[in-house]
């Protein structure tokens, strides 16, 4: 299965009943793996893990404290028809805690769902909302998924699932299958200061190409050294079965922070490579005091060559395109070397493929920052910090810009059009300036997923317009003046 993930996080507004335990913005992790059942039909496992410290807890009738997140999942087959092939809405409940202080300790609120799908390309959309905090905004993630049919003639593999634990089932749980409890580890494939990674994989139809035994070669490669193998590797000898389970752990304690690939190669008795599977992951390691990858062969100077003051500045500009884990981690960087390592790793894992250098995505991003600062600078705000700057940094330059100057009846406004944003087509952003002295154009409306949507944006652009009917989205004659 191939998949692309786009996480769109919004600000959580906290309101509160007296018993509500205040929470931060929702922090959640999502992963999806594809498997086949014993009849060869494909199905997905959707893993959702929410940090309980970021969920609002309220007191229940029993006196305990509990958090509730409203979840909605829909899957639509491409090309989009508007009719989902799968749709579910449910409340995800945290465990009850008697001591209110324990609600602020770190633990996950997890959900595992199995969804049967026919081969094809799909768009999965998830919506999350802190139900105990009515004023909070909705969080959204969108993922493109490609489901492939299982081969009937050759061996095949499931996706690689990172797991916390693997044990025989005593009491069936949502994460139980094939007689085992398989507890997922959902971290957006980012491992911070961990000693090892453990994974789960299913092997199908190996008997088609091997008689009694087969061999699994498991190893980790680094993306900046042309696939050079690290010291973390092992070979397993396995007995042929129609459906076999492969699980193992590899040491990552001494791996410097950067992007890696976990690889599983399956060989038959004649040492012929039959099938392979790969999963990308990222390591954050604050315990290693070394020169790391950024210092190897002077690659930092070769690709970036920023002094510490410049580097501090550009680290700040990464905020809008960083994951929540990266946003939290960057504040812990102390030394120039740590900052160089982080900056190198940040762009190294955003390379299109192993044949391109980290400098390529960085140079494209740097040009966006400079353009935003030159064109969008407001009275007291650097260009990259403005709404137009944020959109430019995240999505790049628009394909078309419609500029509308100030008039007697309308505020000045711009309409940006993107022909393609990931899986979305023809997305627009409307910015307007209510105070021409500042040059600060505010995002007023967009039809892009996860952006602010305002059907009444035309009313806001028309000067001194007011319509008490909030269901009326047509500014009518006032817009034509």
C-alpha cells in the first residue's frame, strides 16, 4: 500500500466548566497499514493515538475524570464522487482516572479499526474534536491510500507496523488478531530517545516460491549515505506457512538523529530475493554528543553554510511546515552543532528521493521566505509571519493571483488560486486588507482542506456591509457596485 499523509492542525480554544481540566491543543498521531485476510481480500488497519494531556477531562457521575474525543472517519474512492464507501462517527473515551492530577500525566487514548476495501485509490478523511470542550475547533487529517490486489502466484508482504508489544491473546481486544495481541506504536514514525524499534509484518503465499524454509533479512539504511547499512541488522530463518507472522526488534540507541528506512527482504532456500518491504522513520536522539551527520565531510557547510544567527532565524521560519513533534523539539536545541544537525535532518527527510540533496527542498523554501519578506511585510510583522506569508511557505507560489485594489465600496483584496494542492484541485485563498496603512492582508476565506472557510466572505469585503441573515451568503447588488 502506498500512502501520502497531510496533517492539518488548528488552534484549540479552551472554554470551560468548573470541573474541566484545561488541556493544550490536541496532539494526535495517525498511521495506516494494509493487510490481507486468509481469503486474500485486502483490509486496512487505522491506528489513532491521542495524547491524553491535550484532552479536556470532566468529572463523571461516579466522581472519576474522563476525556472524550469525537471522531469521524470517511473514505471515498478516487475519482471523488461525493459518496463515501466507508463512514463512521464515534466517541473515543479515555480511561477513567480517580485522581485529577493523573489526567495530566502522559498516556495515550488509542483506537484501532479494521476496514475492508477493494483494490483502488482512496482518500481517507478524519475529523477530531475535543467533545468536553465545545468551543474547541475541529482537527482534520487527509490521507491518500492505494490498495493493491494480492498476488495469487507470488509471495507478498503486508505493510510494516511499528508496535509496542506482541503477545498471545488471553482476552480479545480491538488490536488482537491471529491469536496475538499486537499493540501498535503510533508516533507518526518518529522515535525520540528510544532504545529500539519493534515491528510486525505478515508474509503471504511464501509456499508458492519456497519449499520448507525461507529467510528474512532485516536491516536499517541511512538516506544520506547511498543506502549504507547500519549496525542494526539481523537474519531470521522461518518455516513456510500460507500466512506467516514476522516480528522483530532492532537497536536504534546509537543512531544519530535523521531519516532512516527499515527494510525487510525475503529470500527462498536458494537465496533468491522474492519480495521486499520498506518503511521510513525518523530518529531524534538527544543523548549522542557527536558531530553527527551535519558535520560529516562538511555537508552542512556544503548544503547550507549559515552562521548561527542566520540559522536561528531560519529555524523560526520552519514553524508552519513543522510537525508538532518538531515544533516542540526545536526549542530544546542549545548548541550551534545541535542546531546544524537538526536543520540538516529536517531537510534530509524532506528530500523527494535518495538521489537529491537536502539543499534542493531547502533552497526552494528559502526563496519563499525571501519573497514573502519582500512582498508581504506588514507594519509590524515580517512577511513570512503574515497570512499570505504562511500560505506561501506551506503551499508555495499560487498558479494565479487576482489583485483587486481598493474602491469606494470594497476593501482591497487578493484571490490566490492553486490548480493542485496534494490531492485537492482548484483551491482558492481570499485575503483582504481592512487597513491600507498596514499592508496586512488577512486570510478571509479558503476552500482548501483545513483552512478557514467563510461562505460570507464577500460581505466582509464590501465596506460597511451588514446583513442580519447569517444564512444569506450572497452580497448581491452591494458586491456589484
